[in-house]
């Protein structure tokens, strides 16, 4: 059995882009729930990669590719929250393994790698969204430690079908001295209850 390796990308040449495109294209063609209604073109994936890899270079994201026998067979990324009050958290996105590489544990390898990378970069909480009917992915995320924090019924549209949008999170730890207020009244942004 081949040993997969994670590679952390900051740039991608044409060959690497073609391999990443093949993963995304074939996952979507096989019905994968990764955010596309139809298999995306090479140009669309290349433009997406340009955006993500710029965020990586700016320190606001991380992108990994799992290689099997030197070929990209799975990908995933995390992106830091977009504003100052959300910079301490990140969203895991676009985790997918090529249909021909199913059963090699690449999903777990990618997600655990992303979690470890985010923790090392000072991220305090990682989150993700998953389609409600993607039970295998939900079980994988739960086995890594993610917990469901919300579910919006029938909020994902695929043609005429609707599926739940399941939101999950994993706390990675807080810096020493962090005050966890939760929903305690008072402080900035607070408003009193109405009688």
C-alpha cells in the first residue's frame, strides 16, 4: 500500500494545477458534495487556486495536497476569519479525495494535517460545513473531535433538491490569560434584556 504524503503549497505550476483540477473535477463528476453543481473547468480551478495561494502567502490560509506515488490524490485548506474579531478562527474547506483513492485514509490525513497546521499557526477554533446527507464525512469529523454547533434545514440547493447545512467546530486551545465570557451579560457589544 502506498504511503501518502502531505505537501503544503504556496505556489502551483501548471502540472500541479492540472493534478488538483483532476481531483476536483472527478470528485464533482462522481457526485461529491464540494460546492460545485457541475465539474469545474481547469481555468475556474486555476483562478480559485490563485486566490487561495495568495491568502496562503499572506498568512491567512493553508493549502495541502496529499500525494500518492507522487500524484495529487486529495486536497484541503483552511482560511482565517475575514475580520479582526474572527482572525483567531479558521474554516476548513474543500476537503476531497479523488474517487480512485478512496479507502486510503486521505480524508483523515488531510483534515488532521489542516488541524495541526492551524493549531501551530495560533488558530484557536476551526470550523467547517458539511452537507447533511454526507454521513461518512460527518463521522470522520466527529472521530477527529469536531462537534456540531448548528444545522440549517434544507439550506443547500442542488437542483430541485435541498439538504441540511451542518456546521461543526473544534476548539484548538486559547492563549494563556484569555477570558472566556460566552454569553455573559456586560462588556463591549452588550445590550440589556428587554422586560
